[in-house]
C-alpha cells in the first residue's frame, strides 16, 4: 500500500512539474492562429527557425532564416523595439527560441500556432 502511495505521489509531482513548465514556456511566447499571424507580417521581424534546406524549399514571404542551431549566437541581431514573429515546422522550436528571447530582455514575442506545416498563405521558394 505504501509503495503505491509513493508512486502516486511521484506521478502527481511529475505531472505538476510538466504543467508548470508548459505554462512558463507559453508565458514567453504568445501563440497566434494563422489569420492573426498574417495580419502584421510587414511590420514585424519574421524568423524561420528551420534548417536552411527546409527554409529554401519553402518559407513565408519576408521571413529571415535563423536556424535554431545558430539561434543563441544570432538572436542579438534582432531589434528589441519591434515585435518578433517566430515559426518552425510544428511550433516546438518557437517555444524554445521564445524562452531564450524572453531571458535576453525581448518582450514582444509571438509564434505561429502549429507551425508552417498548417500554413495556407503565400510561400516563397527557390524552386518556384
């Protein structure tokens, strides 16, 4: 009986940590649905976090490619006085990049909800 109680308590603690960590991540970056994300693309710093090959295959018009692998070194080139819109394939990298930006003092950080995989807007590529 005591063993099950300890296991249950441990499971509750792990779940609590996961929920709080997810909440903390979402406080760093606000997820925008596609329609809202599209509205101000000309007035923001639009960053594609995917690797160069995927970016070249197809990216949102006006996006600058800063692969997540290089992001910590290159994020200082972003302006703090202009909103930053992040996207990647499915949204996971955007949360991580958003947390890094928040720690560095950036305040207006947004991401494309569900990433570019669900994007229906215009795409620019080298092939087209």
